[in-house]
């Protein structure tokens, strides 16, 4: 009797295991995970090539644009996203990754305009959407930039929101970035991003450099011409590399005498999130239509002739007035230099390239010469130096280094 | 005890679906090829960053449809238009509801998402 019970138990357990295995077979599907049926739309930061594409504010409320967007939407998007924008178009119902529901106010509020534009442009051909089996086609080859904005403006109407789709209307867009900012940036840059954090003044007491005022629109480290805002890539470079400095008592512990630490250790997505928050502090990022950057051509070979020409340019361009004859930052004008906050600012000691705030590679120096450093006495030479001459001067600046290896490295490139 | 165990065996065996699997999720992808002789459709699909080809078997009862705007004045929405396998062209994006049958993916409905 006891043996029969055991036998029945074994048979029952075996049947249970086989039954469960049979009802849940190993996945053989190419895509179509159950989780994705619920949405699976991740509002990740737009990649750098799309990060600076912000829709003009007028787009969202312009009746002509909205009408144009409706026409495109009806013929190209509604079959999946639905005539009502609810993501329930007939072709979208059976998709593994459900089409976006534009009536979902919260979901739409989280979508930044550059993310939206990226999604319309690239569709499901990019990660993380491709891996989720998104069937969204890329429209960049078929719709112009304005047409894509028009479609977005029409899709936006489904959410019921009346104003422009910008971070100061929808704080949800920048929640992640704001949280990171609060943890990592507030001590120096301040709660409102005005560069008035409590720690900032102690980094370099009563003198420049001070933490950036993000609301002023003046950014030192750019690849854009003088007077313009930086690109997202410029901001990412600064956040990643940090800012070097001659250093004060509070910066000695920071690696490489950085007055701003580098955040290379922070995941790229988080760095981009905090940059989106920083951009939201200045509406001019949404006003600019076309972004021009200063092209940095491939460095030529460094020759003694270039160095000689560079030395002459150094004198002609009056670099020595501030940086001094030997580049030690001890020119005649150096003691009188002030920044845009009327704080004394030191001329950079060119003999110590490891402390160049905008980088010390030949291409970094070239970029600094061509863009200038906004808010400081360092001007842009874009109008007065030909590219070839800028390289001459960049190589000469490097030759002033105490560390002769830098000059040798530059020449070997 | 014996009654309980016997019931357990019967219940477990009855929930085990051999042959046809329920709870299917859809497949979407780009048409790579169709074979009207073998009644199969090959899709290029991507999941978890990996792209692979999936062959879908079509049975006589399988439906292939695309959606179009109604031509009658005043009508809105979309109407279904029936297609045959040979109508599907490489590059088109489709979504497929299918079932596992004998190790194959057998289509119930193929919906055209985008014609290229």
C-alpha cells in the first residue's frame, strides 16, 4: 500500500513537470515578448545626432502646421496609431511593440521633442526599439524636417495639451535629469542653475573661474562660433572630462586639479539626462534653428617652419600681452584681466597644458582659438586666422609646454 | 490519498497542451521572401538585439490583409483588403499572429503594416 502511494506520487510529480513544460515551451519566437505588448516604450535620451534638434516653439500651436501634420498622419501613421491617436489602428493591434498612444497625457508629457523627432525619423530601426521588435518605419527619407515636426504637432493635439511641448510646460521630461542635477551639481551650480551654489565660491575665492550660470547662455567650452550656445556634444564633453584649473585649496583632491570633476563614471544615459535638464534652464536652446559648428580639420604635420610661423603669429595676435613671452601667463595685461562677472581672472599658463580647461590636444587648442572662451578675455580668432595659421599657432602654444613630450606627441600625429 | 493523487494526475495531464501552444505573441518583421509553392513566408525579425529569419507557414485558412481607406464618400476608418501570398513584396513590414504547430510557426493572420 505504501509502495503504491509512492508510485502514484512519483507519477503525479512527473506528470506535473511534463505538463508545465508542455504548457510553457522554450521561446522560439523572433520577437513578441509579452511584456512588450503592454507598451515597452522607453523614453531614453535621444542620441547626440538628434539631441540638438528642438522643434521651434511655434510649431506646436501653428494651425497650418497642425493641419499639414494631420494630412500626413492620416495617410501614413493612422493605420497603426489609429485615427484617434490611441495606438489602436488596425495594423497596429497585433504588433509586438504597441504603437504609442498619444492620448496618454502622462506618456506624451515625458517625451522630449528631440526624442520624438528621433523616433519619427528613425522609427524602430534603432535600439532599444529594434530589439523589442518595433515595426515603426523610419520616415527621415520620406518626410522633410518640417513635415516631421508637423506630424509631431498633430500627434501632440491628441494629448489635449494646448501649449508648446517644452520642458517648462512638462516638467516630467526632465525629472531624471533634475534628480541627478540635485545630487551632483547643486553644490556648485546652485538650485536654479545660476552658478551660485554654496560650494562654488570656495573653489576659487573671489576670483574666476566660478561655476557656470546656466541661465546666462554664456558657455566657455563650445564647438560653436563665438556668442552661440554649445551643442549637446560640447556639454557632454565638459560633463565627461570635467574642467581643469590651476586649482585652489578645495581642488587639490580632485584628480588632475579639476575645478569641476569629470563624470566619466556616470552612465552615458544619465549624463545625457542631466544635460537635457541643464538645457531646460535656458530657452534659447529652443530658439536656435540652425547650429553651425567650427570645423576642426585633421591636424597637419608639425614642422619647424610651422613653429616659426606660429611664434610670429603669437606676437602678431598679441597673445603675449596676456600669456607673456614664454607663455607663463605673465604678460603685461595679465594682472588687469577680468571675466564677465568682473572677477579677476588669470591668463592661462601655456607651459602647463595639463591644466588647459578646454583640453590640450592640438585639435582642442585649435578649437579654443577659433571659438574663444565666452565670458573670459580670450577672444575668438575665427575671423582673423586661416585654418592653416591656426594650426601653426596651436603647435607653437604646445611647444611652450614644460613637458617637451607634448610637443613631440603633437608632431608625431 | 489515492483519490487526490489520481485527480492530480488527471488535472495536470489535462492542462498540458500538446501540439498547439496557446498564449502566442505576435511577430513583426520585414518580408525577406515568399514561396508560393511551399506556402511559406520568410521574415527578418529582431529581438534582444539579434536579427534572424523566421519562416512562417501559411495554411489555406490563413488570412493576409492590408488596410486601406474606404472609397465610398462619407465613410471613415479603414477597410480590410484580402491579399494572397504572392502579393507580399520583399521590404514590406508585416505583423503576424501565429501558432506553434508541429515545430512550425503557422500563420493565422498576416497584416501589412507598411508597403515599400
